[in-house]
C-alpha cells in the first residue's frame, strides 16, 4: 500500500529554501552565475517556446515557463560527443531526470553521460500539456480563449498566468484530464533523483529550492560564496506542507488511473519494460544515490 505522506510525495531532502533573485528568475540566475564561474560548460533544457536547447554560455540561458520539455535528452549525446562538454547542468521534470539517470546507469546512448553531468535540477510537475491542450483547458475553465504563458504554485494551488493578464487556478481533476497520457501514471511528481527540485512561485524573482544531494548543497554554497547578494535564501514558511496537499490530490488521480489500467489488463507506460524495472530496483536500493551511483 502506498502511504501518500510528505516523505513519499516530496522524497528525501536536506533543506528547502525560498529563494529571491536579484535579477530574473532564481533558476535562470543560478545557471548564469554557474556559467560565469565556469562551474558548468553547458545547459540542457527547453526554451520559452518549449524547444529543446543546449546553452553554452550565460547569454543563451532560458527556461520554459509552462512545463514543456519534450525531447531535451536527445541533445545529451550531441553535447558530450560533438561539443565535448563535460560539466553539464540539466533542467526538466522527473521524466527527463529519470531518463537521464537511466542513461547514466546503463550507459544507454552515450557511455560518457555518467561523468559529464555537473548538476541535475528537477521541476515539480503536476502534468505536462501540449499547447493545444493547455488552451482547451483554459476554454473549459473560463469559457474564453486564453493563451497560457506561465505556470506556478501559489498558496498550495497550481496557477496559470495568461497573455491576457489573468491568473487561472487549475483544479487537479481537470488538469489531470488535459495532461499528457504518461503524466497520468507518474508517481514522481517532485523529481526525486535530482540534486535540486525547483518550484516556481508567483513572483517572477521568487522560487522554492528543495536541496536533495550533497552536490546540490555544495553547488549553492559555492555560488553564494562567489556571488553574495545575487540569490537570497530564506527558510520556507509552510510552503512544503501546502505543496504536499496539492501533490497528494494529483497523486490520487494518478493512482486511480494506474489501478484502472491494471484491472483492464492494459500495459502502463514506463513500467512494462523489463530493463526499466531492473533500473528502478537498482535505483531504489542505493542509499546515497548521488555519490555511489552517478
């Protein structure tokens, strides 16, 4: 039986901070400062249009505001073998991080992936949507055609900001219906397996950082030491409890969907492949994932 408590929903972590950036979003600022200090030589993520990008300097840093990260991992081999990058940062939701961990563990696609990644940042994700699905969701909720431009968590609620200047709350039950199919079976909404989990908040310059690994902790400490005042870290003030309640509500929909497919004898995406099951067993059996495996 799954115990949908905070430990399961959010996973193990060292500390959680509310972060304020002097300029831009906290995560974009973090990546730019890491480029500036040569802590990384490349960034794999998706830009604001949702297109996978390989940024090779701080001027190219850009992150997607709407949780659209399709196809980012396909650039991993290009980054390592063509561009000879060996200090990569990677940002995306848990499916992207899980795919990266699988590539590192099995050496799939690129054997050098194990040593070439300097930082893995996961996104707290309640289900990704295509552009068309997101616009259809806005139409169902508001009765009007609106264009989503940004999503974030505010007071334990999932909010979408539109180009028309409106803030629309997304109910988990409705958002579940419009999410991509594989997102409806995910049990890792908070990107366990990353060094940091990033939670965008309402303010453009505010976010929540959940520090999971020694490498994540060390990275933030080095950035703070080299660039004091660029990122201001404060203790999270009950935000994790509110987020846990939201995650639990979404997780109940996902579990119900899984049970329904199992009862019908249908395969569940991600779990039907024997190698992937072996990977998850190995992944879950390692006590210190960051240092001992990757």
